[in-house]
């Protein structure tokens, strides 16, 4: 009888091996950005095998650039600004917000020689920003708070100059712009290299600190539920590891992501203005959507309702499974 059981087990394992279901690794294509507070998301690929996953990470210049890749079916999950995700959903990209992964990470920085005193001092100035991220919406919220008008053309109180993240620093260095609303660690680098000074960390409006969003295609969420579940478990573990071991997080971001182009001081000062998280709320997504409509960001004809596309069930299950509150 025992021999028969062993033989049956061997035959079953053999059949599974032939069918490829034992040891199968599922691929998830991840779109990411290269910022200090995106490190835990980048680290996921290093521990993915533990979850029978292969995470193929692809870096983009800005969050909006991930949207066409998701439309083309080239990306399964993206880590980006919430604003980019909202714009994508509004344009018909079938995605769900499944988690938050970072908060803060924005700073308004000015030229030292101009001695700009607060947001009111931006009147008559050229201010650089990258289109479609929290830097843009937070800048506009601050300008509105001080009753300043703005446009990317001359004639308003503030002229907006749209540039990608690294080019903003170069423009500020060359005095082609007077100030910038910039992400970390670029804003910290501008300050440490003495061609920028902090004007404000723009979290004192109704928007508060921006939360970056982890966004998953509906196809992955609906049709590959087990893969999506394992991906979220991997996300929670990677984030928890970074939160529990800040020295490891610094080493990983500085060496693996930035190839030692960011100093220890720059990393720590950048992360003093940002924090890692797992969470995002329906209310925050809706408020951000409302402000995008208010300021004409994304030019959405049909803004998505947050309650229709925020799905946090996989996140809650993953947190519970790993004892994370």
C-alpha cells in the first residue's frame, strides 16, 4: 500500500513537471521612475523569486510616459504620480489604483541670488515644473492660495516652464528659470550644490502631502488574480523591509538606483522630505481628481470617480498576511 502511494505521488509530480506547473514563474512588467522614494518598488524585483515571480522593471522619465506603454499592453503595473494615473484612467486606460507607496517628495526651490521670499515672491518669475505630477498640482494650489495667476505663456503673474525632472535642475543652474517645483532627490541636490534654496515644502493646502500610486491593469487584477495577489505580497514585504532597515534602503537606492550619483547626505535630506507607505484612500484620489479638474491638469473630458477604480482588497490581504497594520 505504501509503495502504491509513493508511486502515485511520483507519477503526479512527473505529470506536473511535464505540464510546467511546478516551479512556474509568472512575469509582471513594472513601470517605475527613478526617485529616492521609489526605492522599495524597485527592490521588489530582487525578492520576486520568493513569490514565484519575475518582475521586469522598466524606467520612465515621468509618470505620464507610462500611460502609452500601458495602453499598448507593455506594462502590467506602474509606480507613478497619482495625477498620471488619473489622467490615464480618464483617457480610457483600464487600470485600478491598488496601493500607495510614497508620500511627500516635493519641494519648491528658487535661485539663491533672487532671495525669493515665499510663494508671493514668485510674481513676475519663471517657474519650472514637470507636467502631470504632484509637483504641478501642488505648485498651482500654492499660487492660487496667494491669488497669483499663471500660464505657460507670458502675460500672467507667473510664467510656467515645462521641463522633465533633470532638465529643471539644469535650467535653474543656468538661470533660465527663477524657481522650480521639483521632486526628490533633485531638489535636494540643487540645494546642496548651492544653485538652489528652499522656498517651501508645498503641503499646506487642502491637498496636503501627495501620495504616489501603485496602479495595476484590470487584466492583471481580474484575469491573473493569483499573480496579482503574489505581486502585492511582494510589494508589502519590500516596503516593510525598507521601513525596518533604513540603512539597507539607503544603500540600495544610492548604489543600485543612482549608481552612487547621490551622496548619503543628499539621500537622507531627500527622504526627510518624503516617506514610504502602503496606503492610499479613495478620498485622496477623489480630492486630487477634483483639483486636477479645477486647474485644468490633464484636460479630462470625463474625470474618473475614485470609488469606481480604487481597489484595495489585495493590499489589505497582503498586509494582513505579513502582520502589517
